[in-house]
C-alpha cells in the first residue's frame, strides 16, 4: 500500500541578502528596497513510500533533507506539485525547540506533550517512562535552561516517541546522546517496525542509514540524485561527495601512503588464487594525533561491479586514536573466494561518523585472481556441499 506520494514537488524561499539586526538599522534602512533572492530548496521531486517502509534520506548540508520532512509534516506547502499522505504523522523535528526555558523539565513534559496532542491522563501514565528513557531522574524539577543541549534533545525524543502515529518523521535523532541512548532509540525504531509503522530518517550517519533502511533517497542541491537499495545509494553518495566536495586532502591530518598486499607465503604480491589467504597493510602518516579514525576498503571488479566494502567500524574494531607519525593497519582475508578476474582496491580513512574523509584512494590498487578450478563461473566461490537425501 502506497502511503506517501510526491509528484513534481518544488519548494522555494525568498532569502534576504542584507540583515537588519538593530533598531537603528530598521529606521535608517526602512526606505531601502530589500534585496531578495529566490532559493530553491527542492526541485521537481517525485517519489513514493510504501506503508511500513523504513526510508533513509542522506545528502550534504543544504541539500533539502529537512525541507522535505517539513513538507511531509505539512509545516511547509510546496510551490509546485502535489503531496498525498495517507495516515497520521508524528514529526520528530528540531527536538526541544518548543521548551520553555524558565519552566522545569516536569512542567515542560506536560506542556510539550499537550501541544503534541496527548491527554493529561495519558501524560500522567507515561511520565515515569519519559523520565527513565531521557535519563533525567535527578533533574526532573530543574529548569530547562540549566539543561545541556543533549539533555533537552533526549527529553524531547522521549516525549515524542509516545505519539501514536502511522508515520514518524525523524531528523538527526541519533545526534541526541551517547551510544547507550542511541541503542535505546534503535529499540524504539524496532518496535515501530514491528507495529508496521512507516519511518523516515534523515541522518548524516550514512553507516546507520545503510544498516537500518529498506530504501535510501540521496538529495543534493535540492534534487533527487539516487534512490533504491541502501548500500548502492550510499556508495553513489560517497563517490559523488568525495570527488566533488572533499577532493583536496592536502590539509588532512592523516594521509594514506600505500597499500601492500601479502600472499599466504608472506610475500608482497598482486596475484592470488581463489581461496588463498590475503593480508592487506594500509600504511599511513599522521601530521597530528587523530581521534576515532575509521579505516575502510572497497573491492570492485574490473567492470565496476562493487563486491564489498568493509571498514573497521562495521567490523567492530574501535580505534580510540592514532598517534602522530607513521604506522599501518592490517586487514586479513582468511580466504579470498573471488573467481578469476582483475579487481581493484579503494582505500579510505574517515572520521568516526563517516561524514568526513581524511583520505580516499579510489580503485588505486589492482590485483589478479587466478582460479584453481577453471570450470567455475561468476564472481565468488561459495564452496557448496552437495548431497542426495
């Protein structure tokens, strides 16, 4: 069942070039004609979202991601096109923006939840759950103005998660706390999925987007660049962003020096046999200590087919920091099960959230795989075992 349909949506804003920030400027420049420019946040967007889908939306800052959510929440109206939304919507946008600074957290829970449509009796019932989820038990009667921004955002999410809706619009909710709190947010998403809810998540954490989503939309400069299977869209995003926006790595704190491929005999080589062990050593040089880096590789066949793309984060290796100076990190494939052909390694170093590349060498290192069995076809040897019942 199609729950959301956007047809040729365009949204534009008039943006002033000069600002009047003081009373004097308002009086002295009142007679001047304000210089306005039309900014198109979204341009000719068409898409469909099915009931129960988990949709991820990625893109650089200013690409139109939050504007799209506000259109779906009916906060904005499009300049052109039609939007059809079947079901109730819970917008988890700009968390905590409606809190009253001189009221306590307890008072803000009742006020905020009431504005979101919850009845007083329901708020009484869920108050302990909100307090526990937001981890503010000792600070419930403290004024919100004394809360950190993270505490305010956690509280706002804890309130909004109790809304009973068909569609949840979530804007950067994983930026509201530490790993423990993020894990609790993930459990909320799992519950919504089990209930058949539709979830739309905007995030700069492309790794989590790839893991959670059924489909991903990639926006850039207000246009829908790609949509579809998460890993393919994330790969497209990385290629475009790396080449267009983060191409100059000359000032990066850490650079890749070379990639060494080592065969099972312990020798450097760029030729392997199917099933052979392979060690990779990524040599790097850091100008300064780098916190929480993520090292990654990708393998592409010579025709461009993407085979795999593991990194230290997804593999469970947490690197607190690398010191200033030279070093290397090793990745071992116990068995290279690729079939005969020419392949290419890409090598990268990212920050922990995978939003900034320190260095990226795209398909820079080539190797050959020779098969042990010339009668095999395809990309990979899965070593099946055949039996008759």
